[in-house]
C-alpha cells in the first residue's frame, strides 16, 4: 500500500460552480459550465462523456495546467486559484502524474524501459523505481529494451508505471485506452484498477464504457454540464 501523501479524510479536489471559458476569434466559448463535484482521495474517478463534453478541459484544470475562469477548485482544501505559480508547480511536481492518450507521448523514446522509469522517479525527486515494477506491469524482462520495441499497450502500461514511480497522490489519465485494441485496453484497465488498490487515486477522462465500468465514481458530462454523478 502506498504511503499517504495527504489527508485521506479530505477530498483531493472539490469543485464548486466551476466554469472554464476560452476566448476565440469567434467569441467566448464555454468549455465547462458550473460543475460541482468532489474527487475522493482513493479509487478510480471517471469523467465520462462524448467529445466536446468538457472532460479533457476539466482534467487540465485538475492537473493545474489550465485555470478555471470562475467558481472554485480546491486541492486538499486549498483554493488552487489562490496558489502562487511556484506553489502550483510544486503540487504538479510532487503530487500529480499525467498519462496521455497516445502511448509514445508519455515516454522518452531514446531511453530504455528502465531508463524511463528512472527518469520519471527522478523528475519528482523520488528514489529510483523498483525493477520489480516491470513484473507488476506484466512486461518482465524488458528493462533494457528501447520503448519502440514495446507494443502500444505495453507502452501505455509502462506509462502508468512511470506515473507510479513518481509516488503521486493522483494519476490523471486522458483517454488512456482510446488508441488501443480491446485486448491491450483490458490489460491497461487492470493496471488502473490495481493502482487504485495500492492507494493511488486515478482520475480518467474517457468515453470507453469498459473504463467507465471500473470506476468507483463516475461524473457524466455533456456540453460542459454535469448530467449525473454516480458513486
């Protein structure tokens, strides 16, 4: 079980009437319109909905990459809108790991599999990753391989291993199975479920019904609004 890096009695995130608006040449666009929900400190939370529903935008707000326009978003009880640039950067570095939908985008192509794990750990100031993590990920014996030698599904499992090597409080994953075949996606889903069982919170934006099915909490979105929050 991972050592807690936070107060587990307090939600990781608390969103209250949060809006995200963007200015475009055609005028202002509302990507997220007044959403309110909590993200628990444990388990798998899925932001579900079709393209354009606002789920990826919300994930970027939760990752402290984009800022919400109005309303409030709190991290462990702290209003992230009031955090300094340095404090936001520290939270991203020490508490948050991100997995993108395209497997190669998560990895450093010129490094070996083991090198990627080491680089991920060191980027967060953590000790080198345990080599046994490759067995846990279902890719034993690949430590000396270049990542290009892995299949897309293996790369995505390694991406979650790299996220785990950072010892985060939460892993944010944007459509992590969308570019995988069904068999590879199932293996990635198993890794996500086992990460949550280790005590790492996972928040995934996805329209994949198989990923939605393993969620402990599901926030269903449409056109920037919440349709349903299910535990």
